C-alpha cells in the first residue's frame, strides 16, 4: 500500500530518484502492474524509462512456456518494455528458455532455489542424473550452466536457504546470482554475503523490496527508502570487508 494521494508512477519515480546512487539494479515485478490492467503496462513502461540508463532493470516476470509462446514473452519483456534482464521458469525445459537466451545483450535469471517456503515441494526433490541422486535445484543449476554459451544466464537463489546458496556458489563460481529473501522474508544478510558472492566479492545481486520501498507509509516514504537502502548497502559492504569465503 502506498501513501495516500501518490500515484503508482509518482511513487516509483520518487523511490528511483531517492535511491539511484545506492543500487546496482532495480527489479520490477510484473504481477503488480498487470493487476492494474491497461494503466499498469503504461506505468511499467514509464518506470523503466525513468531509471537511469547505466542501472540494469530486471523484469521479474517468471515466464516459462513452450517455444513459440516463450518467444513472444521474450520479445515483450526485452523489446516492448526494454528490460535488461528477465526471470524465467525452467520447468518446461530448454525450449522454453532458449528464446530469452538468444537476446545476447540481455540477462536471463533462471529460477533455481527460490526463497518461498513452498519451494521445497519440488526444488528439493531428489532425482537421478548421470548415475547420482541430487536435488532438483542442483540439476537446474547444472543445466543453466550448460546452456550459458552466451554468458548471459544467471540463477535465482534465495537468501532464506544459505546452505543451498553456498552449494550453488561452490559448484558455479562464475555465475551471476540474483538473491531475493532479504528483509521481509527474513534471510540472513551476513550468511547471504558469505555464501553468495564469488571469490572477488562480486557476482551477486542481493535483493530487498518491501523493506526498502515501504520503509515509511508517510509522506517521507522516499527519504525513508533512501535511508533503508543506504543502511543495507553499508551492511553489505561491512560484511564483504570481514567475510571469510565458505
């Protein structure tokens, strides 16, 4: 819920202008804009245009469908809305992901070990691959690394599962990770930094949404968002400075 008398776009504009010098990327969730019908798509486009060109914008759409439908989804997100990256569900296999990968100048974040409680229903199930049994999320990560011939694939791995995050980082040291779950979902920031970054302290986008944009429900929401974003950035940097890999 936004402060009274503030439109969705004006809210977004104020948040962007208050935090643009503090963030490495923005992530916009399609669902909340689709719920606003035609106006929502207009707001989504205007918001993407308002973000400075040097800051990547991730379309959190979690798309995943058969090839011809996936091509339309990819064209919509990358060409129509001009997002720099998208989240993609790999459940239908390679042909549902390939149309996104073919946009070589755009990023594709494949859902691997998501931050929600229900993720265990499928992602933790053990399955056979090449004579060994391993959780499904490990196989997703392995397939994603094999598909990453253009170097534009990353993985979504939740902060709420630090041991799984550590395992993915160990097995895929060079892949970019999008890490949700910090803030409202209760992920531990120190563990996320320790387990999620690469050997250089990079290759991780640590996402916090509600904790930042709803830091205040009053007229000072933009200033409060800035304070919350600055504090989170400073905490990340402190953990980076003192981290011990593994």
